C-alpha cells in the first residue's frame, strides 16, 4: 500500500466494536478506538466499578478489551454514558433512557467527527443508527475522510418493512411492537438511518441477509463488503468432548437466546409450543422479558424464563441444551447461533437471520421462513422423530464453524480495508 493508514473505530456503546477495532489494529491501521464507557486504568469507569457487585460488576468489567491498549482508547461523553447505564436499570418506561441515549449519540458523533478532522485520519468506522451526526459533519468539512458503517444489524428501513408485515399477520402479544413503530423515536431512527446510509462510502456486513437489506435501499454492490463474525477457537476444541452426552432418553432441551420479543420471533415460537406435546420438550428463554406482557403469564408454566445472563453462565446453558431455536424476523448475524454451533447444538434458524449462511438443512440444523410458526413446529417434531440423528448433527455443527474464528475475521477485515484504501489511493 502507498502509506500507513490511520483509521478510527468509534461506537458510543459497544456491540462488536471491540472486535472491529482489534481487527483494524491487526491490519496495522488503528489510530484510535473511541467510545463512551470503557474500563481503562485511569478512566472514570474504573472508579465506578468499585461500587458495583456481582452481575453489574461483570457487565462493567466487560467494557474492556484485552486486545487493545489503554493508549489506543479515547473516550467522549463518559459521564453521560455511565449515567445512561444506570438509567437503563431504573427507567422502566425507557422514555428518559431513550432521550439521553439520543443526546449521547448526537454529541458523541459531533465530537468524534471533530477529532477525526483534527487528526487528519483516513477513515472513520462507525455503526448503524449511531453514525448520522458524525458522517454529516465529515461530508461538509472533510469529505476526503472515508465514512464506513459496520452494520451490526440489517438496514433499518428493510427491517421496518418486515416488522410491519409481521404485525399484519400476527396479533398475539403484538402491543409492544405496534406501539414502538408508531412512536416518534422509532420514526426518527428510520429517518436518521436513511440519512446515514446515504452518507456512507462503504459498508461492512456480516451476512448475505444484511447485504440484501442494503441493496433494498439502492446501495451499490461495490460498496458492500462481507465480513462474517467469529468466536474464540479455543472454545471449539474444549467442547468436542461433550458430543457423546448430547442424546439421552429424556426431553429435548430447547434453547431460545435473545430478547423475548416479536422482533426476535419469540411469539412465533410460542405459537409452535402451543401445538407440541410438552412431555417430549423443555424450553428455556434466555434474554430480557417483560412480565406485564401477556406471553409471560401464558407460558411461565410451560417454559423457563431465565432472563439476561452473563457470558460464563451462557456457556453453561449451551452445554446443557440439545438444540437452539433462532426464529428472528431480522438479524444481521446472530452470534448466539455461531456460539451454539460451536458447542455442538444443531440450530433451527430463520432465513432472515444472517447466521442462516452457516446452516445446511439436515446437516447442522434447518433454515425456515421467518414468521412461520408451523415451520418451527414441524422441525421441532422432526428432532423428536430423529433423535438418533442429533449426535451426528452435533458433530457437524462443530465442524461447520471451524472457519468462523476471530482470527479469520481479522484477515477478512484486513483484506476488505485494503480494497477500500486502494480505492482511496486511486481517487486521490
């Protein structure tokens, strides 16, 4: 390449941004990783952790990356970010949380754009639904700085269409989603998302589904670069010894991982559960859920609602399960699918989940249409009728993710950045 490039990776929260930053660093291009809350040695966050206990302490300690040095981190709006984390726990309505979150996203965006300009970097990588303000300023004041969106989710406009179509076909427990899509906040997010997509020069996506969602909004193919996520390969070798314990003469232990919402397809799974003979199945829902919502009262005696768990406990839940059901209406990837496969779990996966790229029907699971309770029911019945196949599918599940490691993600990200930077050189 023509020179040493300087790239900033920035996210006001977290998502998979640590991994992006680590990948950019391994390519020798990381200038800084920017965020709000980060548990560095001299940060305000490190002081705050002294007053936290148990799960809250684990979450705070999770705001740190062993692959990044403290000298590579810059923080903006840290105090506001810490207050937002507190508000997330106490604001049940989420009204004030959303207001503060919007304020932080905009303020953070302006600050990171100014920082990128002042340091004359070559590119800024940000994330979907948080990039608009930063990209708007860069377009006006420094259009030579390449604007890249790392899409953690499918294009918001495309998801909006899917959610509204599902509302027409599914009325059970749909109040929350119905109210959400009518809210000012939701519609403002759509508008800002459309603006930031139009302002981006390139997109990093983890799946064919996210690629499709951008094409829906008229984005050129040449601007979209696929870079699937990974997991830690050491986990894979450790779990190979567990395969022989997967099939025993008992109920089939089924796992759902994600927020228990219509968007994640949970309500279609509920419809399927109502058709099943539960003497053959057990279901655990791992993720935040709402007790005032009707589904909890209707299914609390049929299923176990675990709630949000830390990563170490999540791994134990994978070990105890036989099967993952991932019926999401729209997901850019679905790291839980990748993790479940690495633990030897076959997966029933929605076609609208990016991780469906990993699933081969009858080999390591099944891909089903999104929003189709009967298909979920049918595949769950198949596993009961074919219990003797689960052990082989468990082995296949592990083998199918051998090439999905963070090490390989880093190599793919490096190649994609080479493409982008050579394009910059060409236009200069």
